[in-house]
């Protein structure tokens, strides 16, 4: 009692019917999203802007408090604090001289002197010949 050739389904016809029924049910409940938004529970922080993008080159007002915070963070420690905060900052913190500088005092002021002994060495580094 074998069935004739035309009455019998191909071997995978049952699987095709199962897949077709499942696809029909999925299409019935499928929602088409055309408007996409960012997830409010997972914020995205943009670090660098894209230079050729028109919507990112629109001028946005800057928060003054945040801008002041950035400028203060980039400032040198002597302007931020009144006293050194670490041991290494103590070295060179006070740069004003204790005694006012006097150019007439020969104990602390040593200007360069040009004598006949040192005169021959000055033109050499510049590539000039001496005039002697």
C-alpha cells in the first residue's frame, strides 16, 4: 500500500509548514520601530565631536560653573592653594627673594665682562671670523 508519487509530501514539507506557521505568528505580534532614542538608563557621554557632522557643530551654551571647574583644575598649584599641599610642592613654593636684588652690589651680581682675552672666543660660535 504505497502511496502514489503525487500524493506524498516531500520530506521537509512538514518542517516548511511549521516554519510558515511560526513566521505568521511572529509577524502578527511584530512591532515596527521607526523612532529610535537613547536608553535613559544607560547614558552615553560623547567625548569628541565629529567635525563634518552638522548636528554636532551647533553651538551649545557652556555651563559656566563647569568651565570654571576645568580652568581651576588646569591651573598651577601656586594659584590654586595658599600653602603647599605636598612635600614636593614645598621646594620652590616661595620664589620671591628675601633680600631685594641690588645690581650695584658686586657680591651677588656677576655680569659678563668682555676682555681682550675672551674677545677672540665670541665670534666663533656664530660662524664669524675674528677681526684680528
